[in-house]
């Protein structure tokens, strides 16, 4: 198949990284169109927040947009004098945890530079939403809400994270309450919450830390309560002085795609969930005996996880998701030290309470108060508590938007996209080609980033997505 035009649907980090890598490393006469309704290509959901306290959850040195240039972002931070503009970015020990808005700006600028470098229309941003895609004999075309038809030879689905959903069905009057916030990134509504409000945050992960930080930095004086079934919180990053240099992007890329650590090599074959977890825990225990922390062995496992995960049987994956995911997530998604410190201090002062509980019902009283029935984690004791605002931080919809995103819904109806057996995103093969209802796959479609997490385990962080794209690109032109 001769590829002259690639259409990328979604211009968040994944779509931007795909476009930038194509523009830099694919044949120069290729036409690339990114369809994205937001004003910039590169920010997406993750890097659109304008809250100055919403920071990257890893150091600047581990973030990149093109694996061929692992230090591009670090150089950009120096050129932009990020530390001068944002001294708080420098954490204890010297590691740089920059604002997510700055990373978004970096990616958007990298994309804009590639647009400038190319002859007119060879790389363009079509500010629109794709609502349908059709495979034709000669190619694949996308239809947009604005009425455009974009023909191409290959269509890359980079639609990312589907919006969050409340973990329980809400009565209509509760759902319509102005301070019941289903989408935690709706900062306009979050900022409108009264400073004295009693706030219930559902979830205790990184999103909850961001939301609590936003409220506290705005001078919130009402009590903030955050709950999740086990109240597991993201682990803090290790102090930077403890970081081996190999943990920077180049070292991570080496682990993602290079040779596997000996204990991971043993895990990269079909095995039972318990065997895998036992081996990982044993490796961590061994590190501890040698005076090392869990970070090293955990990262040796996390970075090449796509190779371990692909070898596992569907039932084993289901067991791991059921029993090990929470543990994995709190070690994997680490809190930026700045947010960790802000929330810890407020907790110490009694302004923030974090505890194990599940919400069983929410009702709205006549005066607008939200009456919440909470079942405590260990005791299962049920009690009722009153709040003025509720913010849902239970995570994004892992199904990847198969029902809510019109283009994905259409491709699902056409049998081109099928939910992955894990229930996360879509089934794809090693080349990121979706596996259709009849088991066939076409070279004309590719899916990248979070909607492939069911197949690859953890293509969720920027560096993992960029590496996934690098592995996929040669196959498009083969
Ligand atoms: C809040 C948050 C913070 C994060 N922080 C970090 C971090 O610090 N470091 C890290 O490595 N990873 C982080 N991540 C992980 C993140 O998933 C990836 O880094 C990456 O941003 C995912 O990018 P994406 O483009 O796939 O998804 P998204 O950011 O969700 O972007 C998808 C884009 O697709 C567009 N789109 C969807 N459907 C259509 C359509 N039909 N037509 C046109 N456009 C469409 C949307 O408008 C959106 O802009 C974070 C994730 C979140 C949610």
C-alpha cells in the first residue's frame, strides 16, 4: 500500500506526537491532517489545565514528544527559563516537576514548528471533530461535524481519554446540582465552589490530589473529605538525589524497548497472576534486603510492561486488573512532591480528611445540601453525612468512548472496532491495528495511546505513548 496521506483523529499528546514523529521521520511528501476541536494541537485533556498547581506527575527529564530526541523538553525548559517563571517547579533534591500547562505549550510549539517547516498543507490542523470514518477501496475518509470530508490512506485514532463518569447513578436533582461536578477538569465549576463548602471528593488518586490542591490554594476553608474503598494514595516520588541518571528519558526508553531486566525476562511469558505478582514482590523484597528501595525493581517492571502484558491470557489479565491494579496504580502514578506536600500539610491541620469509604447513595435536601450515605471500608458501617459540593475523581472512562464518541461509536457499529476483552479500550494487534468483529485487521486503521491499554497494559504516560508510536510507524510504510 502506498501511503501519501495520514489523517490523525485527536490532537492531544498522542495525536501531536504521532504528527511530529511522522513530520520528522516519514517520507517528506506525506500529507498529515490532525483533526482536533481544541485551539492547539498538543494539549488534549491532560495538558489543557491552566491551574498553576497542576504539575507533571514525573520529572521534566522523563517527558518527551519524540523518542529520537529524549532531551528536547529539558532543553526547552532551560530556553524558556521555566524555573525563573515558576520557582516552585524545583522540588527538594533538584528535580523539576513543571506545570502541565507548560508541557502542553512545549508540545503545541513543537507541532507548530513542524507545520512551519513543511510546505503549505503538508501538515495541518483541522479544527473540528470527526464524527464518522469510512473505509473505502482506495483509502479511508473521515467526516467532521463541520461538514468536511478528509480522505487519506491511513487513519490514526488518537482520541485519548474518554470523559469521567460518576461511579453511581445519580437522581436527576442531584446530577443537576451546580456543585455536583462529574468532570473534575471542569475548573470553571470547581472554582465556583464556595470557599466554606463542605466538599466530598470521590477518589484518592492523582486527580483527587489536583482537585484538593486547587481548592486549598484558592483559600478553601470548608472541610474537604476524600474517600475511596481503601483510601490508597499515590506514592511520593523518590527524592531526586536518590535518582540514578539512567532514570532520565533515554534510560527509560532503553528499558521500554531494549533488553529486559533478568527477572522481567522470566515474566514475559504466559503465566498465572499469582506467579507474576509473587515474582515482582520477591524482587522488591530482595532489593530491600540490599538496602535499595522498591522504585528500581518496580520501574524495571513498569517500563517494558507492554511486553509482559501482551503475553498474558485474558483470564490472567482480568485477575490482575481485579486484584493488583490498585496496588500497581498507586506505585505507578506518583504524586508530584509539591502537591503531596500541600495535601499532607492540610491533612495535618485537619482541613483535609482522607479515608476508606464507598458512597452508596446521594440525595438532595430541600436547602440544596447533599446528603451522602457512606459505607466505611473495613467496618462496613454505614453513616450519613452532609456536604455542599461533590467532585468526582474516580478516573476516566476506560472504555475509550465506544458509546460516547460518535466516530468511535460508528466504527464500533461497522464492526471495525471491538472492545478489548479486559473492558479497557479496543482490541488491537502488535501493530496497533484494531481487530475487527470478524477477527480481521486492516492496514488503514491504527489506534494509539490510552484506548490501547487493554492490549498493551500501560501506554498511558507521554513517554510510553511516544515509544508506542515509534514502534508502529515503520509498519505503516512497509
Ligand atoms: C489529567 C491528566 C494528567 C496527566 N498527567 C500526565 C503526566 O504528568 N505525565 C504523563 O506522562 N502522562 C500524564 N497523563 C497521561 C496522559 O493520558 C497522556 O500523557 C496523554 O496526554 C494522553 O494523550 P491523548 O492525546 O491520548 O489523550 P487526551 O489528552 O485525552 O486527548 C485526546 C484528544 O482527542 C480529541 N478528540 C477525541 N475525539 C475526537 C474526535 N472524534 N475528533 C477530533 N478530536 C477528538 C480530544 O479533543 C482531545 O484533545 C495524564 C492524564 C490525565 C488525564
